[in-house]
């Protein structure tokens, strides 16, 4: 067994251990029967709306990534890019031991279009970073409402202005070629996160939760940032930890918080599973004009 394969195997094993350990610990801290009660009483029509909103957020995310590709003169139709994006989601969730979704996209574009590996990696990295910018901005706004009695956080809404401004400064200092696409990228990022916030709102409605909605959504945003850290399988476990501690800090129901987390993760799994269709027939990437 090569050293590379050993390292990949060890990485996957460690991610599984982290995910399982985190989930087991969280489930021992809560009344899981209450979580089940919340889930089984959910309104499935409202959950269906949440599902559609999440799917739309992923479509918007694929359009955002294509803005970066076109900045590098990589002309892929939105349809083919969407297929590639969905296949990447499938790889990220269901094939953690193999090539990642982002890695696959970079590999395929380099192979088919002979593009510079550094340019492709940079485009995908900045695309991900733009998503974090929108997450942090929304979190700053909701934090001001969730802890409005705390003078330390009552002006946290300014993050909605400072974070995007800092992102633009980052573009100017280190990636000047992306300055021209800053506005569409940022707008797409806010659209993506806005759709996911709306999805969580409908999950809350499906559970019959009418109080502390802002606080629950704030905890969701923080958990989304935590889940990006690649130390578990698809953010499993780490997302639930963030929800649990966030609920503790904001005096929310940990059972409802975990129910939100599990529901959102299930929606992610179902959505990502659709990418298996494109694993049998890879998206056709055609260079129309370069």
C-alpha cells in the first residue's frame, strides 16, 4: 500500500471517528426521544418547501462558481456546470475517501481544457471563501437581534458591511483579476445563504416553532461555518456540536436545535444523492470559445 493511500485511509478513518464521537457525545447530552417527537410531528409540506429552497441555493452556488470559471476564460454552459456541481456534491458526501467534489472539478477541467492547476484551485478556493463572507454577514445581523440586550453584540450588524468590504480589499490586494466579478459573486453568495436561511425558517415552521426563530437561525449559520472545517464526514457531528453549544449559550432547546441540524443534514444528503446520476455519465465539458 502506497504512503499516499495510507494517508488517505487514515484521514477517512479519523474523520469517521470524529463524526461518530461528536454525535454520540451530543446524543448523550440531550433527550433524544424529544428530538424524535419533534421530527415525527413536522409538517411535511413545509419541509418540502425547505427542500426546494435548499436545492435552489445549490443551483445559485453553481452559477456563482461559473462566474469564476468564466473569469479564467473557461466557457461552460450553466447546464453542464450544474451537472458538474451536483456530481461534486455527491463525491463530497458519499465518497469522502476518494477524490473530493472540488478536487474532481479541478481535475476534470485541467484534463479536458488544459487549464492551469493553480488558477483552477484559486477559483474554487475563492468561491468557497465568498460563501463564508455571506455566512458571517448574515450571522452578524442575526447576532444583533439574538443578543440585543448585550451591549457587546448590539452593533454586530455592522459585520454585514465590514465583512464584504474586507472581502473586496482581499480581492484588491491578492487577486486583482477578480475585482471585476466582485459584485456578481457577492450577490450570488448572499442569494445562496439567503435561500438556506429561508430553508431553515421553513424547517422551524414545520416544527411549529414561532419563538426565538432568529436565534435558531443564527446558531444554524455558526454551525454552517463550523461544518466547513474538514475534520468529519460532510460536517456530520461538528454541525451538531455547534448547534448544541449554541443552544446552550442562547438558552434555546437543545432538542429542537439538534432536530433542525439533523433535518438540514438529511436534506443535504438527499440533494447530494441526485449527483449519482452524473457519476455514470460525466458532464460534457465543451470549450466553445477560449
